[in-house]
């Protein structure tokens, strides 16, 4: 059984259309300053452990909420990456993950830290992951 963060990243990187675009530019919590784009950032916000048991009472479940962020130089590139992430995750199941649901999606533009750079487009996907507790 792998950690839930690794399982979520595994689902994302297993999608060919995501892997082609971002390669290994998937970061926990924060995109490195000056890092290449497009990229993905993920952050686990909440992990609820109480109240979930499988139908056959064999495995305790937990629900984690993540923010998955698609970052790109253009709006279109960002939206296409976000769609690919959504397709890779929504309603997915693995041996560790029972269900992934995308619950919210927002688009924003981040101003660059230096005035001579282009703005960064971002789409935040909020997802809920029901998974087996280790």
C-alpha cells in the first residue's frame, strides 16, 4: 500500500496526455521560482479519517481533499492541461483509491514577481479522494 499522495500523483503521471506536456514537473505544495512551465502542483488540504468503512467491513476508508494546480504560459495551454488532469483523475479507482471526484475548478492569472516576465495562467482543481487507510 502506497501513500495517498503517491497514488494521486501516479494517476496523474499515468495519463499519456499529461505526461507528454509536463514530463516530471509535478511538485508538492509549491512550484519552484523560475521553474519551467507547464507544470502541476498538488497540495493535500484535508484528510478525514472518521466514519468510512467498506461494505464488507474489511477496510477503513479516509477522504482526502487536494488542490491540483495546472500552471502554463497561456490560457489555452493551461485549460488543456487542466482538462487532461481532470480526465486522468475523475472517477478513477486503483488498489489504494476507491473514488476520485473533482468538486471545484477555478481559473486565475498570477502576476510574475519581476515586471519583465509574462503572467502565469493557473487552473485549480479541488478533488476529493476516498482511499484505504494504511
